[in-house]
């Protein structure tokens, strides 16, 4: 997710090389390479090889929801397998209070994550960075 936010923050600046993302986001390079392949195969990002190459978002940051990315990387947003739409039938499914609560949790989580885009996260990130800079200036 941090790699995607990095690409979104730099969306209008052009391509990002993997070393830049590693350095800025403190992500292990081998792990990042694996994630970038998954994101590329899913159509979230593209890459260009060679001098001046790198990675970039395939779509505008306001078209990519956190829910879509998390589902790609981690699978269903459900906290329990029995809440997932692909779950095996449980004989207590109709009367299980735990499942009912976890279904509410899954729906609330999906509602938030499907509504929030990379552009929204970028706005929050920029705002937090500005507040931090102002706080540091106050103490100097």
C-alpha cells in the first residue's frame, strides 16, 4: 500500500524507480519487487524498462480504492472465513451471533475501504506532513 501511495504522491511527476520507493518508504527491495509484480499483473501499475524507466500508476489515484488493493493483496476483507462470500456452508450460519457481528464488521470495513481512494490518502499524507513541519518549525 505504501508503494502505491508513493506512486500516487508522485503521479504527475513521472515514473518512480524501485530504489526511490525503497528509500522513501523503507520497504525491503525483494519484497517490493514481488508486490509490484502483483500490482502490475492486476493492472494497478505499469512499468517501463531501461534508462529513465520505472513504475507508474495505470489509473488516476482517485480511481483506485483501498478496498480493491487490499482484496488483491490480502484477499477478502472478512474477519472470519464464514463471513466471506466464498465460505463453506456452516450448519449454524443462520443462528450464529458471532457471524452476524463479523458480517457487520466486514460490511463497515468494506464501506470505508471502498470509499477511500489513493487520492484521499495522499491528501491526508500531505496534510500530516505539513502539520509535522509546522510543529518542527515551532520548536526551532
